[in-house]
C-alpha cells in the first residue's frame, strides 16, 4: 500500500490546485458479459480524486481518465481547471478555499480567514461553470457537539447567500476519526445532517465518503437511503486501508452503487482509493477496474 497521506497530498494540490486495463484484469465483481465492452452504462457519473494519482502529470492523467469513461476529477483548484476543460472533464469537487482538514468552521478563530477564502472562491467556481466546493468541520480540540454545530452554522451562514446567489453548493466531508483523522468533528452522518438542518439551505450538503463512514459507523446502504437528501457527492475506498475496492476488502461496491441510484442521485461518485500497484500504468489499470466495479 502506498504511504501517501491525503492530508499532505491535498496541501500540495490546494496551492495550484499508458496502458489501460484489459478484460482479464477485472475483478470478479464484474460479469463476463460486462467485461466484453469498454462502454459504460451511463447510470453513474464517474469521477476520480486527483490526489490518489499525483505521481501522474495532470495532462496525462486527464487524458487517461477521459479515455476510460470518467467524466470529472475531484479536488482540483483553479490553477488546474484549464487542463480539465482542455480534456472535456468537469471539476466535480472543487477545492482551494479551505485552510486544511483540521482548522475548520467549528472554531470561531478560523472564521475570518474562512469567510474571506470562501467569499473569494465561490464566484470563481461559478464562473468556471462548476457546482461543488468542499469544506471541513475541523478538529474538535475539546469542542462539544452543540458548540461545534453552532459555530459551524454561524460561520457558514455568513457565506451561504453568496453560495446561493452563485448556485454553488458548499459540501462538508464526513471523515472518520477512528483511524485517519483523529479528533475530526464531522465524523458521523448524523452530525453532518444535524448541521445541514440548522443551516437550512439547499446550498449546503454533505460529501458521504463510503470508506470513512464504513469505519466510523457502518450500515452504509441504510444510512445512504435514510439521508440521501443531504448528500451531494460520494467518495469510494476499500476498507481496510483505503485500498483497491475489489474482492480483497469488506465492502461490496456494486450493491452500494445500486442503492445510491435508487435514491435518484444524479451527482458524481469519485474513486478515492490508493492504488496498490507501483507504476503509473498499473495505477491506471486499478482505476479502470474500480470504474467497472461501480458501473452498475
């Protein structure tokens, strides 16, 4: 497994930002009939997180993603949007306004900087023709749930009118606090849903990271069905380890994808696993395999 930390990778990307798999490389999660054709079914809007493939130059990665039927790339900032446009790819989850993953909206001492960042970034996202802009609760640092909800709501409400005016959705990611992001406050779906209710705007929703929520709460399909109206975006990842999403891990992604479709979801599902393979070409094989698994 690659040792790359998402936190480090995103920090590096925020500032600025081949051979593909053959049928016999596909997981047993796909049927022989499905592996005969490279055409995707069109039910899932497939995306991929840039940081997982940071070893591949963006221009090369975008071309490969487009070739395998991916229509968007996650976690790319304004500097790299022109590259996506050049390849006919959408920026499905924009970033660049957050401070980092630990200093977030739940602490008032970060509000001044965050309000400035989001006030500037929201119009840029809209002007580029994009929709989703990521945000984070931040770490607890002793902040109880009630204070965290109140602080997040107070801060975010100061930029919601800008988001609504620009038709941009601020999307708070659910991260696990058990393994990867110790002390992160928005670590359960119920916590994020309660915040969404307090903000009371269709322009604030959640990023349901399937990997993170399997670790912190499980019951993935039921949770998605019960709370889908608050979810704007999904990330994948194998449990344990954020590894490949094939038969080596505990989640069965075809069933999860079908459950997502049953809710009427029309947004993007972005692959966010760390490829176990070492070369760039092999990493792209892993990515195409995951797309096939999720293409229900």
